[in-house]
C-alpha cells in the first residue's frame, strides 16, 4: 500500500518566489532544504515532483456518472 504526502507551504517562502525566498537568511533557506531532505531520506518514502501553483489547478469530480472538470482551485 502506498500513501501520498501533500505538503502545503501556506505563506512560507519557497524558491518558486525568488523575491520572498531572497528575504530569508541563508540559514533559514538551508533549514527548509534540510527538512525536505529529511523527509526524502525517510525509509519507504519515494520523493516525487512538486505540484504546480494552485492557480493552475483543475478540479475533477463525478456528478450523476459524468466527469465534471473545473479550472482553478475550487
């Protein structure tokens, strides 16, 4: 059996936002990288690719047996 771990960054800066990331000290940046490395080094964990930004999300749901696709994170 496999499970998926979804990490929601909230308002924590990431390298995807260079301006916000640049406001972190090198120590804070390294701490964030170290936390992700620790998760990836956990036995049984297979690291994956990061997801796109929420604005690019597509929601798929089934209603009356039909797939309904909605653009955006709703």
